[in-house]
C-alpha cells in the first residue's frame, strides 16, 4: 500500500470492507485515454496519441483484469504496436514484482523491481494500491491508465488507423446491451467471486456465494440454445469479461474462494463456451494455469502455508 508515495505495509488482499464485512474494490487511479488524434477521451487529459511503439502494457497472467487487455491486444493484432511485460504471479509483501518465475519478465523498460515503483515514478505523492494492468507511455514516462475496462476499449478502436484487424469488440448496435450485461457480470460474478473469497463475515460470504451461482445459472440458460457467444455469433468485450472469470473458476475460485456449489466442468453449456473461447486464435496463449495457481495460492490471508494444489492439471 502506497501512502503519499511511500510503501507503508505488507500487501493485503482486502482493499476495504463495509460494516457487514463485504469486500470493496479500490477505484483505479489513472484514467487517461489513448485516442487516434491525442484529444482527451471520456476521462482524464489529452496528449496520448495512438502511435506504434509508444505504449507498453504491464500485466499479470494470474489477474483476470490484466488478462482482458492481453486478449484484446492479441485479437486486434497489436502485438507489434504495444509491448508487454509480465510480472511474477506470486504476491510479495511489496505487491507485484518482476522476474523470478517461469514466464515472468524483468522490467527492462524502466528497471523497476516492484510495480509500485512505476506508480511513484508516475506520481511521487500517490496513495493507494499498485495494481495491474498498467498502460504506460514511454514518451512521457507515465501511466496512461490502470483501469482494465478503459484499456480494453482503447485497444479495440484507438489504433484502427495503424492496424485494422480482428472483431469489433464494442459494436455500436450492441453498445447498450453490452454495457448492461457488463455491469451485471461485474457485480454478480467477476467481482462476486472476490467478494466471496475475501468476505470477512459469514453473512457477506453467503450473500456473494448466492450471487455468483445465480449469475452462473442465468448464463447457463442463456448459452443452452447453442449460440457461440453471449450475443449470438459475434464475439464482444463481454465475452472476454466472462471468459477470464470462467477460466479461473475450477483452478482457484471453486476451492480457495469457497465458490464450491459445483465446478465449471459440471455446467455443460458454460464449460463448452469456456473451451470454445479458449480455442480462439490469440486467446489460449494468454492463459497460463501455472501462473494462475501459483498466484492465487500465494495469498497468505487465504492460504498461509502457500501450498499450491496439484490439480487441475488442465482446463
């Protein structure tokens, strides 16, 4: 945790909680937007023009929010436009660190040892948590944005004048429906599993548990008609938002987060959908089960012994 630019305490999973023990997620600190002409986006200041080689993503394979941005980068063909650095999945007392795990990388761009050093480089007086993903501007040496939902939208369209490929993940004719389902999925499922896992009272846990499985039952019904994706035949950002939770469900949320009414493998339409997404070109390479298990089971508050389960070995 950073307070006025100084690391103050060991990393803790519970960012905040209400009087009933419900987990409350921190609001993202940097909300600037990359736009084709560098004009301001929906939030923040302008000056961030979409240019090849200017921007860099810092991500964790364990993190569903960061994985959203990796998937968009792959689907939109931006691998040569935006670089990537992957952090170590095992959480330390100083949060995310670089290197030291297979598939994790050193920060050759800025030379940081820990993610929080990039936050204080961007804002020497910042207070809050040093999260991933981070979208970094190499020209100005600062963080553009650390909100995955924003970054996903930027990667979908801001660079189209440089690279125009892949599906439109936020088509105008589905925008209202996408926004509506995104909000529902976030509250009930994407963040719901965390509210179950990090609940500090029985009441808060049971409330989150029921939300999670109510949402999964609704989605199972929606997909049972044989459609390929949530909105029919078109892949959208909502599919990415759902997939990143589903692909972690049996490996982490079912056991460690106590979302254990059933595994995803026992839910046929959703399980088939998850594997259909996993088979899409560019998606599978962003999923690393070793990082997912090592990262979640390194959370000392939930797993003091740090023992990583042997299974599942595959999705």
